[in-house]
C-alpha cells in the first residue's frame, strides 16, 4: 500500500468517525424526544365535558414546551419553510 492510499484510508476513517459521532448525537436527541412524549401529561377532556369527540387530547403546556425545545434541536423541523398563521380571536 502506498503512502497516498494509507493517507486516504486514514482520512476516510476520520470522516466516518465524525459521521458516527453526529449520528450518535442525533440518536440521543430522538431518545430524549421519545421520553418527553412518553412521559407528557395528556388529558382526554371528552371524559369530563361529555363530548363524544375522540379526535382531541390536551397536553400539559410545560410538557409541550419541553417537546418543542427538543424538536428544535433536530434539523428535520425546518421552521424556516413554514409560515406562521395568525391566531384567530373571537
């Protein structure tokens, strides 16, 4: 093996190690997200209001903020591609 081939292998090894570290960090963020979603306080208000609408649940505000903070660490969200809709008030 030539010195150049050896250098290429070493460079490839370094790049692969960096990629593995980035992927491990991303996996840790997903693990945090899964735990935050799993432990979030969720309330089925239809039990208390007598409504038959099974489409909606309520989530604790602090748990929601925690979940969104974790999601913001992931580059998949891409909030710059979304427009913010104004809140409808009565």
